[in-house]
C-alpha cells in the first residue's frame, strides 16, 4: 500500500476511535454547560489534524470554487425540510411526534439553539468529521460510494449514546424499556445511517461540504422550531 493511502486509512481509523472516546467523555465527564465548546473544538481539531496529516481541502469538501453549488443544493434541501416538517405538524395523526420536552424553551433559548448551537456545535462539527474527514480520508483509498457507506455507518452508530440519553424527553419514546428500547435505538441507527448516506450523496453531488452542512442545520433547526410552535399552542 502506498504511503499516502496508508496515511489516509490511518486517519479514518483514528477518527472513528477518537469519536467513541469523545462520546464517552462528553456523556460522563464534560459538564453540560461546556458541551457547545467541546463539540465545536473537537470538530475543528479533527480537521486541523487531518490537514496536517496530508488531507487536502478538496478531500474535505472545502474548496471555495464549489461553495456556490453547495449553497444551491443545501438551501433547496432546507426548503424541502420546511415543507415536510410542516405537513407532519399539521396532520393530527403525526403531530404527537413533536411533543418533546426539549422544545419547551424560551424564545431566547430557541434562537440560541437555532442560530448558534445547532449550526456550530452540531451541524458544522458533525459534517466536518463525517462528510469531511472520514469521507475524505476513505475516498482516498477506495471509491466515493464506499466512502459514503463508511461515513454513513459511523454517523449512524454515533447516535447510539445521544439516543439513549434522550429517550425520556419525547412523549412518543418516554417509558421505553428492554426490547422496546433496543428497537428504538436500532431504528435511530438505521435512520441516521440512511441520513448519512443522503448527506454524503449531497457532498458528492455538490462537491462541497456546504450542501450537507446547510441541510443538516436546516433539518435540525426546522424540527426544533416546529416542535416549539406545537408546544406553544
């Protein structure tokens, strides 16, 4: 194996291992008030290390010449998310999924989450790590399709711990125990793996990390805003 390919494989493997440690530390060691800085700092450090180790901005989807394409694809997907979540909220048989305790926040807290916490500590961090470093490093040693699958699987399993920690926050999942809990977590892993595949496809199609970043931000922010509106009335 060529040195460049071996280095790319090492980067991808190391990031996956570090991700597992990151989740454990965030859940058991890092205070909640520091999670924003912990997440954001982690994403930036991973990218800097990857660049020093030999990945290029093109590998990470950070080339300036593709920003326009990323904006077009990302904003289009954000618009689709608004329509989709709006339909779900208006339908009486699906409206209950928005009964989430995390949405009962003040207007100021909502704006902080939508405009700062979600884009920087969630969407940006996760896109830099999964569709940036893991996808980019894996694509150096195999096909883009296989890189998309690897990054999507990592993204799916990344959500195991957060799902376990939030089961009691949503009325639809509160009280899940045993087999039901395992089923819910497995369902989230499958759903997030599918979402990861779509985000990786956006990354490939637009050739820019901007597209999955805006889509990720748009989906999370829209879901929270709609849940907040449902909770208020």
